[in-house]
C-alpha cells in the first residue's frame, strides 16, 4: 500500500484524537487521582478510542479481516466506553466480552469445536481481555507492550508464516503508535480507558488466535507471557488475601515496584517491553526445533520468569511499610 495512504491514516488518527480530547474536556470525561490510581492530576479518560475508531475505519476502507471480527470489536469497544462513563455491572461486562470472543471464533471458523473446548477457549480468551484491562495501570504500558506484540507479528508474517494481510498489521501498528504519542509520556495527555485497553486486547487476541490456527502451534501464546505471569500471580495473591479480584487495586508487580522504589512509569513500561521482547526472541529462535525441545525450553523459561517474579515481589513488599 502507498506510503501516502499510511500518512493520511496517521493524520486521520491524530485529528480523531484531538477532536476526542476536546469532547472529553467539555464533558469532563477524566480520571481523577485516588488511592488506587498511580497518576497525579485530572487526565482525559478513554483516549484509546482512537484505536477502536481508527481500526474500524481502516478495516472498512483498506482491509477487512471479516465482519464478525468488526462486530466483536465494535461491541466490546462501545461497551468499554460506556463502562468508562457510567461503570457497568460486572455481569454485563463479562457477558459482552464472552460474546465478542465467540464472534472471533465464528470469524476463524472455530465455532464447531467440541463444546467443552469451546467453553475453555472462551474463558481463557476472556481472561486475556481482562488481563489487558487490569494491567493498564501506568503510562504507556498497554500501548508499549502491544507495540512489541504487533512488531513481532509483523516479523512472523514476513519471515515465518504469513497468516494475515500485512497491511492490517501496519495499520494496527500506526493506530497504537498514535495513541502511544499521547500516552507514553511523563504526564500523559490521555489514558486508554476501558474502551482502549479492551479494544487493543480484542485485536491482540484475534491476531494471536489467527496465528495459532494458521500455524497449528501453541508456542505463540508466549508472546503475551509477561502479562500472563503478572496477571495470574496477582490473582493468586489476592485470592490468598481474600480480596475481590475484580476490584481495582495496586498489586501488580509493576505497581508495587513503582509505588515502593520511585522508578518512573516510562522506565517501568520499558522494562516490561524489554522482557517481553526477549521472550519473543526466544520463541522465534526455537521455532525450528522439535516440539519436545520447544516445550522443554519454554517450560524452563516460564519457571525462571515465575521464580523471578515471586522473588522480586516478595523482596519489595518485605521492605515496604
């Protein structure tokens, strides 16, 4: 596709963001600091709507992955935006999330798998959506982490296995990049909000499932390993403390580190991006190995990351007041 088209798309995304910022300021769609947040001052909420709106327009005009996909993205994104405005009930949110995952399965032609596996797949994928939502806690985290993810997919699509039109990946990269421009800052102009984190998560889940279906390989699930480890161990910790895992909190590792060490948001985001990029590199390097060797290496990597996570978190919490 012509470079001018990508340039026009970037301009469209920037203008969309600026228009939304004006609307958000007028209607006070902002996040205010409280004891569970990690920012100072009122900040525009829902800036991630640029990814939702941008990718719907881009898909309709340039490359459409499918109407089930677009329906799921629109449904989840609109629900996320409403949740940013009026705080929807958990039952409504999880129902919509499950429906959106079913739409992905319809798009990929996986809806006819055995019912038990279908339920397991919907539950796991819905968990990934919520993991991205829960992890969206400091400047640049969701967008920066997803840039690492989609960059890896672009490489895979070129050099390993073509699983989707490359123009879609480029458009998605640009959409996240423009949001990152406004969010990856010491003082963010806007936060993703549920509309942004859920829209990004939905597209990530779609791309990951499409890749795994095309390659018939589950090793690519490790492309989200860092988020997965932090989310799973945080849930376990909160369950042991008999806390409501669906309530907002500051117990993810990055939140604990930022709160107790004074490290900046952007540095912490960069650390997560770097570690995920290193994991992705390992995944790419072992693709030519037999499955048994891949499994052994990834199991060892998972164990190392898990032990490191537990040790670091324990050391920091032990020193905190």
